[in-house]
């Protein structure tokens, strides 16, 4: 984060934080603090709360606001805090943005509203409406599997002209799309491009991406930071070696349940097993039962042995 | 509504009410009252607030709660009030359900949570969690184009065993699916099956469906009630004649914009033109501009002439 | 079929014939003759070969041409023969059309080419190219689940202006779409609209559709013909009673396997059990194994008991 | 290609050849020879005919067989020839495979059958059926946007046990999926993994992929070969520079039309402008009209200037 400029630039590993909870209505505050300190100690370049990994859309609104306050206080400016404000109701997005601003968060992140099926012109109009009403800089968040709409390169180009829109996080997994974006925006060096899926952080950083918003850095922040640094340095051999550990995590931790929620369930279960925080998940998801938990514990041990 | 039984049965035309608004944060209360009286005067069998047609997911939460209170008070038990509690956060659904219960609403309606991609077993678990925690009876709401999941017939069958789950509204437009549901549930006479798209109300009622939750009944409640009655009576000729007016509405009112939102924009614009309420739409949708409005005014006049 | 006019009009029950085979390369000619006679004896208004139910796209081309010749000869003008010419290669569609014409078939049926992802203008251009080069009248065939494209109402309207394009078969199951089509084309009384899924034949004929292209009429032609006649006569009680048998067939015969192919596997298995023809299926599908076959035999017996 | 072993291993840039045609039924044989010599002179590691870029599914079957014969004769073993046998009818796939074997092609490539909607077990059964009946080694071809099915990593793992199945070409553009595949198959060093979209060749080769099957190498084979070599050598700076030209081609040549076919239309148009072969396209696609052609000519000139 560039302290000499009014608009910060972002890069590196930003942890999309899981949300530690005791139950449907209460945060696990001890777990939250432990998690934040663990992540920052690992050297990440920022934290991102209230994203998909944070189960944002499942949380009660008072908890979302509380999470912003607590996280900003606990992080205490050691790293930038990005706050997800994705919502189907723009008024609720704006309320979350207000809290973020009051708590001195660094930036906002907003995926398209995900109930109605929008066209690209409607999407542009929406983002401009939102961007006009916020003070913090904002990232677009492309997540077509969940929002039913892809933010097309032309749309990104158009929106990048808005002062408050400073970057994009792409969770599509489609690097053909991502590379088209990078090319199309090649003359706008201030716009940041992050990828979500950690399986592609290595390659996208090698080719010019700004970094990764990678769930695995909740567990093993150092690993992802080292991967990022190796990629920036162009040290291919090191990249390959670290990438292979990331792929093992993807295969052995995120792939144990059925349905699209395996990643999230596996990650939260692992954080529970690592003693960092409670593994409670908010409806409509539910934590792993004993069988998956036992398998995951074994797999996790193997990975820890490699990393130590 | 059967006053002799604790579990009401529902049938007929239920109006999925648009939400009259002055701006992003304020209800158009005069419009709301006018609309409610207009609908009830037209003989509809119930009203449904906070559905897709009501832009529920776009509204600030305080407005959603207020809308429940005002509507229940204004309707004043003249017809049953159904309240949409669809949300990605189950805690917010439950809060809406509480308000509905306190205001003596008749039933709840819940579509699947629409952010995460769920499997059918996760969906069953979700609906059971919800149904265990509410007091009012609840309808399932199938809306795959918006929620990314179809509530499979087996899932409906399983959920129908829960005391609090009393029916389903299907907005898929797929009557092959709807007829499979009706057949599969043929021994459960207390379970209600409504369709959303008014283009298929005639045929589904003819073959045993409970009725229609049809947006057009905001404008022309009598037309839809007559159509329902003709279908129940098996008066095919009358059904065909009324159905053809409904199709004209579909073609000339709902089909003027681009994108999936044409229906909603057209309907709200028409209600404004009819002098019933404000045509403000909440983000991410926006009301028609002059060009579409002028065309719609002409089409609307033609339809009114036929109906008078 | 109107013998006084050059362009026939079609209506009623048209059987989408399964293709009786001995193995990957040989037709079951005895089975084919038995099936044709069985169907015609049941009173159907036409047969349709080389459709989805006929596994057209799985068959070797020489077999497709042979099937046209044999079927036309065996039917011997007792009822109209419709021939599917759907193909990704327009040249192969035209060759099939030539054979159909030489064998005095009555009409052609073509779904959109199903490999490339086309836009509606490309689809119009394609159908016009095809229609310009054939002599027999042609039906459009809407099958979005298999072809990845919906033939939009505007596209149908435009294509209906071509002399050789005389109707549409819709297998989408979406009667909201179907009713929009009927309404949009209400002034073109010569254009025919058939539905594929037998679960919706009753209602679509009640509201003005031309008939059904229903797989079940391979097994029980009389049932479907009676259902059609009752719907045309507006005899709702009889329609309901017959529709409920059709729904039992849908539930108990077409729903025993996994995956999208249950319908086709169940239907062909039943025809084998009824002693009409071989139940061999061409790759990539395969006939039911003993377990499903035994269950199906039981269900089939129950249905036969009701029908006798 | 390893001449010491019976099973060749493949790597590098394989050109998915467009099919030069004079009209719907005739190959442009002069153009074909010119194209082949141009490509081989550029140093590519193999050619692949009858793929998506070759409009395979649009071509008459006699032309497909003729293309195999002519190409194998013209290439005359200078580089390996891979032959697409993708078809909905397995018998036609086998006939193409026979011709390929007789012409001494090097390998076959087969996407899933693309009409019926299959489950993964049906897909495994299909590929095993096919692989049992061919003599040449075969690549799986993942193309979910066109075939409606993703070949899941577990399916690839299972199929890789078949002697005749030696690799996979992935055209999904989803490198998260691709990296999961590479990791899952990390112990099978003989299995090859190619990507289709040239926008991701650089990164996938950097991380261990076998190479790219890139349409652009029809035009500029040397560029893609150099890119591959730089990636294998781990020369990041050179990779970035060459990758940026590839992205310019993607942006300025493949992006001028509407619909999914822009890539194919742009590529064939460019080959016509380069004087290599006729730009005729088979239905349902059609060559660019003057407007797009003029724009493309300008863009092409800019790229040629950079490359010379």
C-alpha cells in the first residue's frame, strides 16, 4: 500500500478470511483474533473479510458490521483490510461501506448483485451507482458461478474509468478470460488484478497479475507469500515446488465433501483442527461430520509435515 | 382459506405484489394502500409480498419489515397475506418470519438460498432447519433461473412431510416438471401447487394445480380471477378467451425492454401509468425511460379497451 | 393430411419412433415392421423417424438412410412419415432430405446444429440455407437441452415466412415459452406447433397446440390418440383421466435410471419387454441391466392392467 | 515423437488446422498444401486435423476422410498428424479412426459425444468402448462449452489406465481445472496434457503442461513455437514478450465478430488475407463480410509488422 498516494495500490497475497463463529448469531472473537495474528505473522499483504470464503451472504447483518469493527480494530493497520460489501440490496451494501469507512478499512470489494439476471449495461449502471456513493476505493469481484454473470472485459474497461474503482478480483478460474483482461487493461498500470483460486496464483502472478486472494493462506500464510514472492522474482523452480504444495492442499483439503461447498467446508474444518478457531458454519452450509473430519486430519498432518 | 382447520389451504389467484416505493429507502404508502384495495376489489384470493415481483432481494431490510406491517394492517384480514422470507442468511429469513407472525400474516414463502451452489441434500437440510424454527406454514418457492437450483420432485416429496411445509410455488415455467410434481404428490391433497408465470395459469389449473401467483393481477385482478374460475369450472371456451388476453399482456407489457428484467420493469411502469402507485424501482433495476414508457402506454390502452 | 393442398397440415399424435436395432450396424427389420404396424393400428396421425427418441445422432449414416427407405416402404402411405435431418453438417442433412424425398416422406424435421454455439441471426441464416435447398416441407425442432440454443419466438416468426418451413416441435418442456409462441403466431393458422414431452400434451392441445410428438405412443398409441381427441373435444374429465395414465408412464417407465437418458432407456426396454422389438441401444447409451429391467417389467404390467 | 517406443509422447505446439475449402463439398487442396508447408516450416511439433478449429462437425463425411488422406500424404511424416474422430455416432468415429490408421496418422483425438447429456460413468463406458476398438493412441478432448460435459479429473484418471488413451487436450480455458488434473496425474509421466486456448499456453507450459494446440499457429507458427520453447526454458522475460503478441492476436483477430464463432471466423479470414488458403466456411458458420474483413486486414498488418 502506497502511503504517498491517495489511491493505494494492492498486490501480493490477500487472505480471504473465514469468519470464526460460535453459532448462527455470535462471532468467535477469540478465534478471530488468533486467526488475524496468525495470518499477519505469516506475512500476508492484506486481509479480505466478508467474501465468499467468509460466508458473507449467510451471516446476519449485525454480525457483518461487528466483524468489520472487530477486524479493523484487531488488525490495527498492520496490513490493509478489504471489506466485502456484496449484496442484492444496494442500500445494505452502502451501510456496510459506511461501517468500513468509519473503521478505517482500506478498500471495498463488491460482486454483482446475484438475484436478478442482469445485462452488462445494467451491471455498469449498478456499479456506477454504487461507486458514486462510497468514499473508499472499490474492487470489482467476478464470481460467475455464484452471481450468474461474467463481468465482461469491456465492462471492466468502462468501469475502470471511475475514480473509485481500482481493481478486480477474478474467481472464475478461467485464465483465458483473465489474460484477456490483463491485455485489454495493459495501459492502466494502477488497476489491480487478483485471482481467487489458489490453483492459479502462481501462473497469473508470473504473467503480470497483482496477486492472489487465496483461502489457503488462512491456514498457511507463509506458503502463499513465498509462492507470490517466487513468482514475482521469476524463480520458476521455486514456484513449481511451492505450487505443488498448494495443489496438494487443493486436492487433499478442499476435495473431501460432495457439492460445490467442499472447499469452504474443508478449509473451515482444517482451521478448527489447527486450533485456530471454531469450525461452525452458517446455514445453508454445515461443518463436516466425523468421517470427513478424520480423513482431513490425516491429510492435514501430511501437509504440515512437508511444510515444517 | 379454511377457517375450520389449523392449517389453511390455499387456492386461486394470489397477487405477487410489486413494492410501491418513493425512493431507495421509502415506501410509497399511499400507493401501497391504493394497490391493495385495487387488488382486493378485484377478488383475488390472497396477496404475496416480498417475492421476486416485489423486488424483495433489492430492498433494505427495515423496508421489508415495514412492508409486512403496513400490508398486514391495510389488508386487515380481508384476504390471506403470504410473506416472502427468501434470503441467503437464514437468520434474516427468521427475523422476517417473526415479523410476519407478529402481524398475523397467513403463510411464508421461501426460495432456496441463492448464493452458494447447493446439492439437493443440502437443500433439504436447509429447509428443515428453517421449517423447524417458524410458526406459520410455509411454501417452497422454485425459481431455478434466479437461485441456480431446481427443487427436485423427490426433494419436494421429502419436505412435504414436515408439518410446516404446505405447498410450492413453481416459477420455472416448465410444466413437464410441474406435472411430474402433481403426479408424484397426488396422494397428498393438502399440499398446494401454484405456478408463477401467468402464461401457464390456465393450463395448470385445468389439470389440477391450485392456482396462479400472477404478476398481472396487480394491474387487472378481475381478469386473472375470472380465468381461474373458468379453469376450475372446466369452461374451456372461456378459458381460451381470457388466456388470450393474458398472453396479450405478456406480449405487449412484459416484453418491451432488453434483459431478464423486462417483465418487472413493464409491470411497474404500467402500474404507474394506471395511476396506482409510483414506478420507482430499486437498484440494480431501473424504471423504463420515456421511449419504452410511451410504447407501453399505447399497448396498455389497447388492453384496457378490451377489458372494459 | 390434406390431400387437396400442396402444403399438408399436421396435427394429432405423431410417434417419435425408437430405432429397432440388432447391433451397432444393423436394423432390427422385423422389429421395425412390428413396431410400425403396432403404432398405425393404434391410430396415430403420423410417425417421426430419426429424432432424439430414435437415437438419430448415434446411428451410422448408412443405417439412417436405410431406415428412411424401410420405414417409408413399410408405412406405405398409411400415415404421414416425418424424417429427422438434424445434423451438425448441413451437407449430411441435405443427403438425408434427398433420401426422404425419394422415398416420398411427408415432411422433414431439423433441430439447430448442435456443436457450435450460435446466435439467433446465425440460426436464421442456417435454417434459410437449409430450407432453400429442400423440396419437402420442414419443421423446426426446439431442443435447447441438447442443442444449447433456444429458438426464440422472433426467430420462429421470421422463419415462418419461408414457404418450406411449416411448423415447430418444441421439446423444451417450457410451456410459458410455448404459449408465447402460439400467441405471437396466432395469425398464421397454417403453422403447426407440436410439443415433445408427453407430460404436457394434454394442456397444450387444450389451449390450441397442434398435437404431441410423444415417445409413449411407441408403446401405447391408443392412449395418446384418445388423450389428443379428448383434448380437442374439450372433454376435461376424460383428459384428466388419460393424462393421469400418461403421468404414471412418465413416473414408472421413464424414471428408473440415472442421468438424462432414463427416458430413452426405459422406453426402449419397455418395447423389448412388450415383445415388439430388440432393446439394443447405440453408444453412447446402453440398455438397462437386469435390475432396472426387472423393476420396469413390474411397473409395465401395472400400466397394462389399467389400460386393458 | 519417441521413435524408440511403441507409444509416442507428444509435446510442443500442435497446430489445430483450419480446413481449407472451396465450397460446401470440396477441399481447397492447393490451400491445404500451402498451409501444411507453412506450418511445418514454422517448426510446429505436430498438426491436428478435424478439430473444432477445423470445423470438423460441419464437414461432409467424404471430405473428412479425404482430408485425412491428403493431409497425411502432404505431411509425409515430417511431423506427427493427429486426427479428430469426435462424433455423436461411434460407428462414424471408428470409420474415421480406420482411415487415420491406414494413412499412418500418429494419434486420434476424441471429444465426448455432444448430443445426449451423459453422466461421468456413461462417459467412461463410452471412451472405453471406443478405445477398445482403435489401434492408434488416442487423446481425450475436453470441450465443455461445446459438448455440455466436463471430463472430470477422476474420469481422466480412470481412463488413463487404458493403454490406448495417452493424453488430454483441454479447451475449457479453466486452468484451475487443468492444474488439478496435472496434480492428480503427477505420477503418470507418460500422459500428455495440452491446452487449447492460446491465451494460456505460456502459463500452462511454465507449470508443467505438455504444450498448446493453438489456432494462431496456423498463421504464425514460429511465434507459438518460440513461446513454447521460452516457457520450457523458464525464460520468463521472453515468455512475457511473446505472450503479449499472442494476446494481441487474441484481441485484434479473434474478437471482431459477434457470437462464439468470432475466433474461428477471424482466424480463417486472416489465413485468406495472408494468401494461404480460401476463407470459405462451412454452414452453420459463414465468413466475415467486407466490414469485418477490412478491420481485420488492418489489425493483421500491425501484427505482421511486429513479427517481422
